């Protein structure tokens, strides 16, 4: 930990298959923690040499080391998106048989997401060919980067359904509003057209008293028609809301 109360959980194991590493990524995601991987690159010959320096009862058969070396699935963001923050530590053996843990140099590099073939890292002669593709970083920089990019847990199935329902309701409300606006315009057009037709007929009649009576009647008829059309509009929108009119969304669009 440090003065801000943040801590580092270090998981140290071979984990030569990516499937062995992914559970820890999911765990970090669950708790909104940063996640990074460090691959300690050790040439096969160096690993076998160090193995021979161990006490006899701690040594591993060379065939086991060779098999693991061949099967190792190296971090690859190109193949697995969750391995974006992956680093490689390049070590060189000092040939000190008294202390096989001592190394001449330790350099840490970030493995770029666009590395063409991560399997190239299993080649003992990969460094001269790929070193120019790697960005040298410090452990502090790598940790700071992971801290600054905490993972976000995926929404549960229930939360996903809730978000879909909210989106559906929002979309439905928008479509209903569009439909309501169109219906209002249609009603206004119908009322205007009807009034124009009645005014044309009234203009033909020259009897003023009869004309005044007709105008009053037309006004009442217009109000009744407006009320009737308004009720029909409300009923129509209710039918849409209760999904009695399938396919209407396509019509509105």
C-alpha cells in the first residue's frame, strides 16, 4: 500500500495458459480494480540452467520445463482484449552458480497491443528482433497506469434488461409524441378544410337572416367535429400505447 491507502495484490504463478490468468482479470473487474500482467521472459536454456543449480530434491525434469515453455500462451491484446496492460521483464543470467536468483540486468517493457505475433517472445533470440517495438517503462509507471484505469464491472442480466426497458419506454414516448403532433396537424387541416367548404356554400346564399342562422349552426358543428376528432385521437393513442396497432412505428418513421 501507500499513503493514499491503495494496495497491490500480487499473484505469482506460472499460469502458462491465458485461461488461468483470466479469472484474476474478472476478479479485478468485479471490484473495480486496475489490472496488469507482467511476463518474466526467460530463455529456455537459462531456465534449464537455473533448474540444475537447485538442490537435487527441488529440481524439475527438463522435459517438464520444455513442455511448459512450448505451451506458454503469452499476453496478447490482439487475441484477448483484456490483456491490454501487459508487460515483459527481460532478464539476463549472470552465470553465478552460487546464487541463481542474481541477474545482470532487469528491464521492463510494455508489450504493444499491435505486436504481430506474441508467440515470437518464446523464441530465445526474439530480443534483437522485437526490442525496437517495445516501450521501456518502470514498475512505478505501470502501476500508476493500472491505478488510473480501474475496470468497470459488466451489468448483470437484470440490469441489462432494465436498461433495455428504459430505452424502449423512451423510444415509445418519442414515437407517441411524434404521432400526437401529426394527428394534431391532421385535425387542424380537416377543420380548416371543412370550414372553407361551408363558407363557400354560405356565400351563395344572399338571405342575411338565414345566413346568420347558418353561420351559428356551422360554428356549433365545427366545435362538435373538433371534439369528436379529439376523442378519436385520444382513443387512437391509447390503442397505440396498448400495442393494438402493430407496425405503427414503421409508419411514423
